[in-house]
């Protein structure tokens, strides 16, 4: 098949091949994202404009590469607009950074991860054991209480949770 001009319309099979998606996924996305509106000709044949392809590419990136859910992408489309998601699909680095910043803000707004929340009581218990076993001189590593930033605390809690999960799996294997 000869390459088409950049501004040429694409069939569903061409878009599916270009984005490495099955055609039924594109049809499904049309039902979930009303912003995807290909032109339809006789017999229901779909023709995608270049901006449609960029939008679909942006949706694909958010779903598959960034890990958003369909509902999450719908929210981005509602709040940031079609142009933002189409810009992501076109490879606009500013648009990608804006989505990354939004994702970080949402994560911070939600607080700590479920893993960190679950590990919090265990971390307190471990800290108490460390303080009881220390010599009371406050030397680092010997029961001293060292201030941690919120980010470091969350990372340590998540690591502790992972270790406890590993221990649980080992205990099951015995």
C-alpha cells in the first residue's frame, strides 16, 4: 500500500495497523469517547481525519503507556479538552508534561498509596522495636529517631509492605 499524504483520511484498518490496535478496540472506543467521530460513508465505512488519529493515539498513550482507566481518560478529555489529548498523540512534549504533572497532583491529593497506608502500623511497630533496642545515645542506626520527608517515609513504607508481602509468600510456601 502506498503511503498517503499526512492530511489524507484513513480507514479503520489503516488506523488500527498504524496504532497496533485491533479494529474492534477502535469501534469500542468510539462508544466510550464521544470525541472520536470518524466520518462514515455508505455501508458504514469509517474514515478518520488526521486530528481523529492524533486523538486516538493520545487516548492509546494514556490508556496503555500512562496506565489511565477509560474513566480517567474521559475526565482528562472533559477537563483539559480534546486538543490536549490530540497534542499528546501528536507527540507534543508540553502536553505530555502537563499530563504527568496532573497525574502527580492527583497522586498527592489522594495522599499515600494503599501499600503505604497498610504498612503504616507495621512501620510504627518496627520503629518502636528499634528505639527499644537502641542504647539511648541517639546515634544513627542505633535507635535514633531521624526526621524523614513525607516522600521518603512513603517509599520506606512501600518497601516495608513489599518485604512483608514477600515474607507472607515465603511462609505460605513452607
